[in-house]
C-alpha cells in the first residue's frame, strides 16, 4: 500500500500540470469587417505613401482606396519599386513536389512583366529553388522547372524573352533553415531577381 501512495501523488501532480491553462499565447485571429483589404502592390496598383515602409516596420494597417500618380516611387537604395508600386525582388511559392504556378501570384507576375516591357534595359534572373526533401539532382530539375514556368508566365504577360534568364539553385540556397513544414514551404520558390535596373 505504501508504494501506491507516491505513485498516486505523482499521477495527481502530472494531471494537475496538464490541465493548467496559464501562460497560453493569445489568439492570432485578425478580425476585419467589410471588404477584404489587399495590399495594392499585389494587384498592380500604386502603393500609397503610408504603406511604402517595409511591412514589419509599418505601424499603420489602414489601406486607402485612393491611388497616387503613376510615377515611379523611390524607396531605399536596396529596394526598388516599379511603376505599379511592386517591391522587387519577389518570390513565387509552390506546393510540395510541384512546379505549377498558383493563381495568387498572377498579379505580381503581371506587374513584373509590365515593368520589363516598359523598361527594355532591365534584366531579371529567375532562380528556382526546392526544399531539402528529394535527391539533389531531382531538386535541381524541379528548381529549373519552377523557374521556367515563372519565365513563361512573364512572357505570356508581355515581358520580352531576351530580358529573362534562368538559374536553378535546387536545395542549395534555402530562405529558411529548418526541417519543419513552414521552413520547407518558404524554400519551395522561384525568386525574381533584378540584375540590371535602368
């Protein structure tokens, strides 16, 4: 009987600890009433001045429907903006083991194509990437196929083919180092990198 008393106390302490609800992180739900608000740069519109800071540094989350003049907006030297207000470079993300373009990236690709068509001296390099799953040669081919699909989408939207080059990086240049799904999803991408901007 003496041996069951410590076991019972230990079991009680463990159950009490498991049912504790203290220090739970707050919910990450964002409530919004009315129409869905989308960043104007994602749909090919000029970005209002209050939204031109990097998203992490911006204190304001209000989006206005008024569009400023369609003149190029100068940002920080490392980040350039095209006439539509789309920040470059940007990434197109893919599903696991797939090179099919997702429709959510079509507005951004259209904006890049418009920019390339309007600026014949601009050059972009499409860098195809893959996550760490799969053999290196498979990931190289998958990265190349992703880059080719992005290039074809840019050409279909009016970008001149001679302004676009391809490079497959496979799994060699991950955006995030990690073996969880979130990190791997960040690495399944094709980056649109402006090599020459005039």
